């Protein structure tokens, strides 16, 4: 009884698992049976694969074809298995030799005429194949640049099923990745375009140096959105491992382009305030897809008009803010997506939002209710609060604002100090360091901690808020090149948290 084999990858979140596909050709009426928990899209692949094989000049077997995907208990989702299904049938029929097929993982969706189409999650699938020790992976030609980002495995691209068959027979080569990757431009404008607002600019620099979350409040048109858009330009480029991690998430979300297959700059994601909880944290039917918090991994998530965002959506962000990860359970399994981002919230001081506070016509309860939509537990996770005010007319013509490049250089030096200090415990920025390590590894002198302890005794700070204030103090210390935060640094960090309450 003829039996053929091929291998593909099932991707759940950003993790991949190898899937073995077996094809058995037996006696009986011509039919195709697919087993191994396939979803609807995979069930429909029976017709796609059969037409693609016939239109590629090969003969579909006459008889009963059974296709089994193992592990049988793992749900199989999507059309990424089309190419593996086709070549496993041809292997079982003896139409292709099995020497190369036994050493290769094949990925891709088939068109009816045999063309190979790109699918989501190529990058994490190739990484999974490499980690499993496979020497070769075959991907659709449009995804060759994306797959070629992975070192340690031979990556080949195919435009059609016919080209794969010829390669398996040793009658023709497949495409190889080549050429330098295009360099991505920094996201957003330059910081020099923001005039005035020295305090907000300084807060933005501190947030960039330590990876801290930021809240900007002020009337419309004062520059909150401009500052938020320029935060990614102050952050250093992603490291090689970070770039692959971020690119893998965008691959799962279907956001990669051929022009920039590798994301090397911190991403900037700004969903509309009417977005849903699923779009924000991830989800969907079947297998969960990444949301905005994961697409902003290692970058900036900006929520404009934050009080207008639904309370359930804001509260759903509390766990990613604390843990740096999203775990979504759905029918087809639990998807895990990294979500270590910098959150920037922008809010008006009240519903009427006049240019001057004295012109506000909102009753006191309306003002309290408006900003009260940002709950206490969420606000406790925000490190820096800045209340922006209108600037003088003379500052509009000032030409002394620093550029993003100048500030980025200081931020890079501060981040280098933090990375050197925390590398032994596995962290790179001050905002990531757990509170107990923050206090045990590098304790502050009593005179510097006195304002924090006073705030704790008076109930003005929670334990989490105290740790976050100390993290901000370390970032201020790193920016001025000191070895340990002073009492002035701690007071300034506390001042950042108190301004949002006024």
C-alpha cells in the first residue's frame, strides 16, 4: 500500500510545531479524506490540492486517498499545509523521489493552477523548523525575503507546485534569498518640530531612556499627538533578536510588506478610540491573532482621546502592561504573543477642553467623571504624568529646539548604562526590572528613599507606584550620567506622578 510523507509547521501565536503529513493511497472509489482536526479552510484544501496537481501536469491517483496530519490532537488551521499535502500525495504515488522531501519542510497555499501563494506566519514557521533541526525549508516565492531573515537553515523559494516537483526530481533549482534588505526610515517626525513644552519634552526623553509609560493631558492642539508620534524616533533601533521577534508578530498579523520584510525600528501603533477589545489585545474565531498591544511590541502604543476608549478595553491592557505578554485562549488552542510596549495616553482635561482652564464651562463633577474613566489600577501602572499648558507666543518663533538625533544619542547612552547594570538579571531597561530586584540589587540610600517612604505612609503611593517612581529615578540618573539616583532624582520622579493628579 503506497505511503508518502511530507512535513509542515503549525503556528500558534509566535510558536511553531512541526506537523507530519502522511498520504495513503488505497483501493476504493476515488475520494480524498483529511483527518487530524483540520479547520474549514484546511478541509477545502482537498479540492485546491487536487486541481493544482492536475494543472501542474501531474496525475492525481485513482483510488481512495487518506491524508493524516499529526499530531492528531493538535488543531490544524489555515492553508499553509497545501503544498505539503500535494507533495505527500505525489510521493505516495511514486511521482517524486523522497530523498530531498525527507529533509525539507514545505509551506504555502496553492492556487488552482498550481501557483504558490503567501500565507501568514512564514517567519515563525521557518524559525520553528530551524529550531527543530531541519536543514531545508521551501516557502512561496513572495515570502522568500521574509523567510530569508532566519539564519542556520537553507531557505528556498518556489513560484509554483511544478517548480517544487522539478526540484524534488533534481531537474531544476529553486530560488534563493539574495540582496541587501532595505533600510527602514524612522517613524514619525523630528522632535525639533515641537516648539515650547520643555517639561513635556523632558518627560518624553525620560520615558524613552527607561521604557516608561506616559500620560499627556492638556487642551486640544497643544502638541500631545506630535510628542507621542516622535517618541519612536528617540528609541534606539531594534537588536537582531528583537527585530526577528517583532517581525514574526507582524507576520502573524499579515502586516509585512515586500518593501520592508524586516522591522528594524520600534513600531508605532495608534488604534482609534472606538476599537474593540479583540482588536486591542488580540483574538478572533478559531486561532487568536495578535492585537494592537502585540503589534506595538518593542515599540509605542498610542491611545489618543484615552477617556473615550471603552473601560473594558482599557482594563484588558492591565495584564500586558504588567507581564509584557498576552495569552489568549480560543477554540483551537492558546496563543501567546509578546506585548512589551511603551504606552502613551493622551487626554483632554475635560469634555469641553478649552484652550485656557479658566474658560472651562464643565461642572466639577463632569471634570472628575471624564478623567475618572481612566481607572486607578490603570493609572497606577503609568510611570510619568504630564499636564501640558499653553505656551507663550514668543516660543512659537524660537529656533532652539533640539533635534531627535541629539536626544536619541543621550537616550542611547542612558539605555547602555541601564543594560550594563541589569544584564546579569536578564533585563535591558529600567521599566522592566521587577520591584524586588530593584530594591535588593542596587538599594538607594535612606535620604533618597525618604520621599517615597513618606508617600507610602500617607497613602499617596501604592507599593507598585513606589517601585515605578524608583525606576523613573534610575532613568533620570542614567540621563545625567550618575552612578546612583539622588534625592533630587527621586523627588523629580515623584513629581512626575503627582502632576497628573492635579
